[in-house]
C-alpha cells in the first residue's frame, strides 16, 4: 500500500466515523427527518395538540448511505492509485 | 293498586326524558357544529409501533358537521366527519408517499376516510358543559365500512370574548380515541420495509363552531 492509498483509507475511515458521530449526536434516530412533532397546549380547551415544526434529524439511513458512497469512492481510488508494475 | 299502576305509567312515559343527558349551558335547542377548520388546528393523530421505529402522524384535512339537542345530547347526536387521506403526514416525505400510494391507503381511489355517527352511549356528565361518552358509528376507510365504538369527550363553550378569538359562535370541542385494525380494511401493513402494528391508535382533537 503506497502513501496515497493510505491517505485515501484514512480519509474514508474518518468520513465514516464522523457520519456515525453526527448520527449519535442527533439521538440515534433510525430515519432522517426534516420535520418533528411538538406538543403545545390548547389555551381554550386545555388539551395538548401536536404541531409539525421544521427540524433536521440525522438518521442512521443517512450515515449508512454516506458510508456506502465513501467505501465505493475509496475502493475506486485505491484501485486507481495502486502501484503499477513496470515491465521492461 | 291503581296508584302504583299510575306511577309506573308516568315513569315509563317520562323515563327517556328523565335519563336524557345533555349540556347545561346558556344555548338551547338543536345546534349544528361545523368542523371545517381553515387554520388546520383540528387534528387526527395516528400512532403505530414498528420494530424499528414508532410512527406518529397527523391529518388536518377534517370537515363535517355534528348536530344535537343541547339538553338531550345522548338521544339526538348525529353527524358525519371526513378526513382527507392527502392531508396525512408522518414526518417523512417518502413514507407519506407510501402511505397514500395504491399499496396502502390509495388516496387516489379512496380520497376520504369517513365516520358517520349512529348513536351516543354511556353518556356521563363530567361538568355542566362537558360530557364523556362512547360513540358508535360507521367508519369507512380504503373503501371498506365497519362499525366501530370510540371513547369520546365533548366540551360545549357558549360564545364569549375568549371563544371569538378562535371562531365565531358557540364552540364544541371534541376528543375521541379508537383503534383501527388494518386488515379489517384491506390495508397491507408493510411500509417501507417495516411491518406496522396491525392495530393503529387514532386520536381526534377538534373544535367546531355553530356559526361557521
């Protein structure tokens, strides 16, 4: 494994780790969401009502997609930067 | 003996009036409430457990009317409510598309979910303006109609400065809860690779006005 390949491997590994750390930071959600339900109190009847608010939640589906793409690109680059044999 | 017979006759004749349950509010007579809400606050909430993640969604496209005699709610309640399948939101766009697709509720072919009231049962007066009861009616979803019984609560508010901020006229707040068994309505309970619970919990929170 040459220097370039080692660097590609390191960057790929780093990207995957970061994507899973972000997932953990967002609370280990399964699916990525762009809206969440929040409860508020109805001032007239006193019951709680639910309302959608725009909020991005990073899900494991997104981390897996990023990991898959990273592995694919890293694999391609590892092959591309392989040591080519010099034939005389 | 004649006296006993007379008392029995009187009780028999007037018993429906004696056991009639209704609101003790300023308004009287027959009232009709419209539940079409332009602000989208009237809401159906549905909840289902899946092995991966529990799903909570809402639907705001509610319309319909409920009418009753204020003093005799239990015997006079009637009406029908409609929810637009297109207004259902589960918080994930892809899941919403699947929910409304032909594989699930088929919003194109069956755009409405309808509940038609047949009768109110076991009416209990909680407060002067609040009743707790069970409501029996026909629930139509995905082209299939089945009879269901929902636990419900209705609160009657006479028109006031406070209620006018929400809508003109007297207001009727209705909360209800019931379960819907998907297989009863011919709905496949697979959604984006997840098996949704066979029974969906449905909650209703809505406010209607008699001047809408």
